[in-house]
C-alpha cells in the first residue's frame, strides 16, 4: 500500500470520508451515519458562490455543525464545501466559513450539473487547470494556515487528458488533500469508476489522494485501494445503501440488519422533524429507499407501499410495521 494518507500521519491506516451529496447527505444524515461507523471527515453539500459573500445564517443552514464546534456529535469534522469560479468571491466566502468554525475548506471541481457548469462552476473548470490553480491558491492564502484546504475533482470534463495537469495545478495551489471521483463529467455516474487512472495521477503528484466512486462493499474498498494505490477512500451512495458501510469496511462489521435500518429511517424523521427541512421529509425518505433497494430486497417491497403516500405520518406508520 502506498503512503497517501494525509488525514493522519500513519501510513497504511485507512481513512474514510463521507461524500458530500447535495439534497441527500444533509446535517441529519451526517449525524446518523457518523454515529454508525468510523469516519474521519465529512464534507458538506456545496455552497454555490457566484458574486456575493454569504452571511453566517446561510453557512449555518448548510452546516448546523458549525454551532457545535464544526463536528458531528460523534466528533467527526465537517468541512464546508464551496463551488464557484471567481477566486476572490470563493476566498471571501472561505474566510466567513472558517471564521464560523469550519475545520477547513473543500472546493468542488466535480459537479456535473448543467446549470452549474453553464455558469462555469464544478467540473467544467477541469478544462482550465490555470483557473483551478488561481482558485485554490487564493483560498489557501485567505484561510488560516493551520486549516486544511482540500479539493474534490473528477477525472476531467469530456475526457481525461488534463487529469494530471488539474491535479498538479491543485497541488501547486497549496491544497493538502485531493479526492478524485474516478469518472469524467460526461461519464456522469455510469459504471465503472476508473480507479486505475487515479494511480496514474498518483505517480505525477505528491499531495495525498483519496479515491472515490462505486465503493459499495468491503470487497470494493479493498479492490479500490489496490487499483488506485490510495490508502484513503470517500464513500457516498454506498453509505446510503448500507448505512454502516464504513464499519463494514473498517472493522469487518456485519451489514446492518433490515429492522435496524428501518429504525434508522424513523430516527432520521425525528431528527429532521425539529428542523426547517421537515417539509421535504416524505420525498427525502422515498429518495433514501431508492438507495436502500440496492442492499435490501425488503426495501423494494416497502417502497411500493409508500411511494404514493404524501403524508409523513402515513409513511412512518408503514415503516414502523417493519420493526
Ligand atoms: C445526489 C448527489 C449529490 C451530490 N452532491 C455533491 C456535492 O454537493 N459535492 C460534491 O463534491 N459531490 C457531490 N456528489 C458526488 C459524490 O460526492 C460522489 O463523488 C459520487 O456520488 C461518487 O461516489 P459514490 O459512488 O461513493 O457515490 C453528489 C452525488 C450525488 C449522487
């Protein structure tokens, strides 16, 4: 195993980052998932920066953890992620986020969404390594030295030709960690993830890399580490399909039983009920079922029962019958 670990100095010790997922991995989800298995870091959903500096309430909405020392209750640091193209606006927002207690800043150069890319944010910037450099270096210069600046990128926009140039620009800009989702923007989320291409980039840069994409199981994690040459992994959809995936990977824990997963869905509802987001709960729960179906055959059956229900209490009553 190569020594690519930045999250601790210990070579070979695997670190797992919970992936940012806009509209899915929110504050409540981060709390639940980091209580179920070991994580070393969470990244928030992206804050889209255009031409303004957001006020603290906006950052608190994206990361309520800022009010509890910038960590989940399990003590896992939660880093605010910024997305945008203007180095100065990005840097000014980074300063607000870190002043509020974000334990570092993560920069999104991977978002494939059309509206975001049309406005020159996310993966479209992978065509311009020089712009990546400017954004990273400007943010690095603006936030306190002791706070890490990390980046998340894909392998490219239409192809992977500039992948190494992008990684180099990010390293030269002063980032201390780079997560690579092993697909181009054009690949979308289509399997496979090209883990081997991360290894090629590894040979050209020295900043620590984290491999990401299509890690659904312990076996996938092992294979990804070998093929990518990265010690550290980021997991996203896999952790929604199997909520204790990080414990399965790290500790060889048994996959969470279906009944426990149903209890977790109810916990999620209770958590969000106290939140301003509760209007979204029926659709959030249905969305989670779409992921759970991959791991649990029972989820398919239950989803059929709830998919037309609109009222939260009706949905929760159906889930409770599983306990
Ligand atoms: C619904 C959804 C929302 C996402 N939102 C973000 C985001 O806000 N920031 C980001 O860097 N990546 C985002 N991603 C990409 C994930 O972080 C991750 O790179 C991708 O899902 C591949 O990893 P996985 O196979 O482990 O899910 C999102 C992905 C999905 C499916």
